RNA sequence: GCCCGGGUGGCGAAAUCGGCAGACGCAACGGACUUAAAAUCCGUUAUCCGCAAGGGUGUGCGGGUUCAAUUCCCGCCCCGGGCACCA
């Protein structure tokens, strides 16, 4: 049969339509006897276009899903839409279109692109987080958290633009100014907002990471540890001189407390307003405003002496109380003791303001300095510290904390950097927070039977003034569920990270209208066997979703502790040396890719060009190469399909090709099971094709059959369309993903013999073809007899001979 | 400042357990086919010296361990990312 020309568009469209027409094709089996496998790619925001960055994520997941099907797993591989969020609202302001309409239009388009790419999703399980059927369960779970005290209200600052007279999201703040008014500085405004008590789970989130080790990338775990930021220290009460009032400070170095030369309060500390009155307080106010406009890192240290003094409970020393702009109210107790001799920041502050510097810790092998030139922050031996003098820092920390506890002026304490999760957004396009504000009854939860609280349609978007929801009277004006009096609905909506914190549970039971999901289904599918997404979600999404899982477990909704057993974070797709973005105009959409090269080429190229965890530069020439390669395989298969059925005796070419085939089966299987270096899997597959081209004329019929069938199966996870087509071309019935993965025969893969390298003083001088298992003695003898080896030995005396079986002989000579 | 990654040909990369550095692909060059071009097929391609045979050098830099180091250890430099006055 003559070879066929690879017409990617016709072939891919044909199979795309057939696959779409079979809704059960990519669906998991009910009551399956197969082992389950849940593979998940992070759901996209429906921005309007699927681009080559998305495709990398999905190509990895899809290759894995298809491989697992072929390996006999019952695979769950769903997809959905993270559909709430700011861009829809911005589009509404700009184009006078409803956010929902804009979003749904985008979803339709992107779903078409998804289908055209041929990813093996069970679309029957699709979810979109902006649908009331979905977000009602956000509201329902939020109410359960409220009942457990895990959702609460408190004052917090928001970004405020005076010109828009509206709240800005962090993303809408550009260089400290409003995104729509480039020279209007953003101000801080206090509002009452909702928080989720993630800090209650800080310790468990940290501890449970031990179980994730090995399954999650180290860098993600490191980032999460950093984010949670546990630190062990001591809280100590200083006394406000002349009163019984206590000032509690937090320190990790109580062993240095004899060197404390002042106490510094955060500007927002409650005591500040009490100690600094009248005109002076204006300076504190200025400090707070200054901090709000500055990014962290470029704040210069400023202080203000209050005139008051505090007494150190360990040595009754009297020290001045200062206000410092670098002391954070949100961490520890909002007050610190400054030990300039042993802390760099305190040193800088005290030097500036002429506050004394007293060293009290010396290096283990050194002495206390006569004059402190720089802070010594390491552990050492405590000096000039009363009864503690001579102890190591570690011992002193422990014993001094114990004393504080015993005497009642403090205790050891653990502080976390992670803060409670503020979820209130003064926005329209998000889940309405299900609460009602009643003058009589206060903050009243919406009863379960009134859920969902549905977003109203036809809202005006001006981008100014109150939140759009606050301007819809039908939405705002309600009766109090408790007393029936006129009341007002909460108009804030939830952070969209709420939506993505549990969406992967809903895939298991996406049509359930009486509960978020059926626990039995979760027990079957969870944890997710493999989660795949961008590293930019290493902290927020991936911590929030871990937190949400633990809350749902404690609510009795599920039994698993963690959502995800294994996580993979793929690298970014770079175009022309820069991250793709609309601003740079270097975004390549899936449509462009498909039209030029086809879905298979795009996927194959992105998997081949770099290992998946690394950043990838998308180049046209590279894509062309992948196209050429698929074409090369396709032509080989089509022109040899007839030969499959011709009889023939085994040939030498058969043996070589089968050997390579089985080596490649092993290689690709191992890559899937361990490293995921699909770039090397595909390289090995290319070597196999090169081998086939070299021996094409001399292959026997039975081996042609064997090889054609297996190369199609091996390539299928990476380029599914062309493989489905080739499977049909060789007269087999699909679908390919339900065929068994080729088995590896170690006997056939074996090389004829070993090639042993001969070295003299570590340099390769010759090589020997020998039988496997040739003994050390024989190898050594052969090496010593080798002409090249002899000439490089140059008659010098042999020091020793290293022999590694089947690998090398290294003759070490003197000189 | 702290915590992660990474640094190998003209380019993307490979070397999975300390054992041939550069597999595979791109680009380039040469050949075959063609009236010609494209496509395709075959070949060459780290670098220096050499006509060649062959030899030297080479994985960011400097040391070390080892018969042997891209790989392990110590100290630096550069690039990317995260956190950042967290007491």
C-alpha cells in the first residue's frame, strides 16, 4: 500500500466528532472491579481563550489518564470552570455586558477548543463554579463553618479609591494607585469583613505535610512551611511603670532579655493611643499612613519615644517604651523587647535613636565585645544575666520560659505567620455570603431551606460607588429570618479561592441537588491520585484546599485528611523569552496551534521540548519538527500496513528492531511510573522509528505486525488522534485507550553482549565487545593485552586495576 | 536577608545508582531524488592542534574526596522563583 500524506486537520476533526458523539467513552465505570485512578488538572479561569500554556498542563494530565486507562485502571478525569472573578466584572464595566453572559460565552468557546484538542475528559461531570447549583454549597458549607466558630467577622483594611469611591482588589492596585486612575493613591479604609479561621488548623497543616513528602514537590512544601511560618518563643509581661498594667511581648530569644534596652510597640497597638496623646498622636497616625503606601522592604525605621517606661520582670530593669513603625501588630503580640546587641533590626533602631546596647551572649569560643559593632544573632553562652549566666542559649531559653510560667509573668508560646483567611470581597461576581443584617437580631444566617442566595441578573456596572449588589434593592431588602422585621442582605461576596477549595469533590457527584456530594463516592475516589497544575498555586489554592478538606472532615462530610496524594507542578510556557501575556501580544491560542499543526503536534511538541517541570520555550521550528515526526510515523505505518499479513522467516533486522522496541516499551513505562520525563520517552520512541527506517526493507511480516501495533499503542498517550487513525488503518477496532498497554519482554530487549570500556588512568582508550558476565580476571587479562592500553601504559608500573563487570576496566599506572 | 530551583554545543536538551559527556530534536552544511524548488531520504556537525591517523581541552568559578565527578563534599559567582522589618 502506498504511504498516505498526513492530513492532520481531516484526521483530527473526524475523530474529534466521533469521540464527542460517545459520551461514555471517557467516563469511569460504575461498580468497576478495576483499581481507581483520579487524575486532575487544575481547572481554568474562562478568560476566553485556551492557549499553549493551558495545553501543556492538560497534555501532561491527558497522557497520564490515557496511560492509566491502558494499564487497566478505572480513571476519573474531569474538567470544569473557575468561573467567578474580577475580569468578568471588568468586562461588564467596559462592554456593558452581564458578567454571567460574558463568562458563559467564554466557557462555550473554550470548551470547543478543549474538545478540538482531544483531551479525554468526562464532560458529563463538568462543573462551573458560577452556577447556583455549585455555589449554593459554598454557602451551605460557610454556614456550617459559622456554626463551628470557624467563620467570623472582624475589622480589616481594604484598598479604597476616592475617585471611584469603591473598594479595590489587590490586583486593581497598580504602583500604589488605582488601576483606572493612575495618579490617585490608594487609601486604606476599615470595613467589617468575614474571615475563616485557618489558623486553627495551622499546626495540622504543617504536621500533615510529612505525609505529603515524596508525593508533592519539595519546593511547594517548602513554600507552604514558609507561609505557615511556625516559630517557637516566649511571651513575657513587662510592667508599665507606676501601674499594674502589663505589656506582653513575644520573643524567640528570651535568653537575651538581660540585654533588652527598650520596649517597642506597633503603631496600631492599643496602648499606643493611651500613651501618646494629642498632637504627638498625629505622628503615629502619619506612621500608619506611611506604612500603607509603602511596599514591604522599603520602609525606613522610624520611632517615637512615649515618655513612659516598662519594667523587665527578670531583672527589674527600667527601660523606655517606644513606638516603632517596623513592629507589626499582626504578628506575635504587637509589642517587642529590643535587644540591639543580638538582633540586627533592633541594632539599627537603637543606633539611630541613641538607645544603649548591652551584649549578653558571647560566642561559644569567644568573649563579649567591649563595644558592639554589629548585632550577634547566633546562639552562644549567656553572660551578665543573673542566675542564668553561663548557660547555653538553648538551655537558658527553656529555663527562663519555665520561670516565667511559674512566676506568672509569661509562658512559652508558638506563633504562626499565617493569618486567618479574609474572604469578603466588595464585588458582584462571586458567591453571595449567606447572611442578613437585622437591626434587632444582628447578623443572622440565611436558613438552609432558603439556599441558594442567588445573584441577581441585570445589574448596573459603573465601577463606582458601592458594590453593584448594594444597588439592587430587590436583593438587599429582605425580611429577617428570625424576627420578620425589615432587614438588609449582606452584599459582600466570597473570595473565588473558596470556589476552588473543594471543586474536585463535586466532580464525583456533580448532579447532587440535596448535598454537596455523596460521601460514599468521595470515599471511593479520594484522595486525588495525581493533581497537576502551575506552581503559582503553590500556596494560596493548595493551602486553602487542604484547609477546606480538614474542615469538611471535621464536619463529617468526608473521611480523608488530605485532598491530594501526589502533586505535580509543571513549568511555564515561554514565548520569545517572555511569559505569555495579552500585553506583550505573544499569546498563541489553541486555535492557531490546531490550524497550523494540529492538536497532536502541539501536545507532542510541548511534552518533548523539555521535562515537564521546567519552563518551556515554544518555538515554531520545534513545533514543525514534531509535526515532521508524526508525519514520519504515519507514512511508515500506512505504507507497511499491508506487509503485516505476509508470512516470513525471522530475520536479523527483526531481532534488532524487536530489541529496540522492547527497550522502548520499558523506557516509556518506567518514565510514566516514576520520573515523568516524557521528553526522554519521546526521544526513545524517535530512536525506535529511526531504527525501523534503517531496517524497513528487511523486516518479516509477523514482526511488521507486532511492531506496528505496539508503536501505535506506545505513542497514543502523547498523540491520540493520529494513533486512533493508524489503529484503524491497520484494521483494528478502537478506541485505543481501552487497549492494553504493550508488555515488556526482557529477553527480547537484551543486548547481545556488553561493551566494556578500557581506561588508563581514568581516560577511555579503547573498548571491548564481550559476553555478559565475563569474569573480572578475564576482563583484566583482556585489558592488559590490549594494544591501546599497552601503549598508554608506556611501560609504567601498574598501581591497581579497577574492574566493573560488563562496564569497564581502569588500569591505574604510576606517574 | 532567609528558603527553594537552575547554570552542559549555535539552540531546546540527555546522561535514572560515581563509570563512554552531548542521546533525541531544532538550526546549519553536504549528498541523493527533481527541469527546478519544496517535501522526502541519507550523511556531517562541542572545541582546539593536525592533511590524516591521532591527540589535547571541555558540563558557571575555585578547592576537595575518588582509580574515576555533569553527578558527592566545602567555598564563591550568575540567573529564575517564593517569603520578606515575622521579633
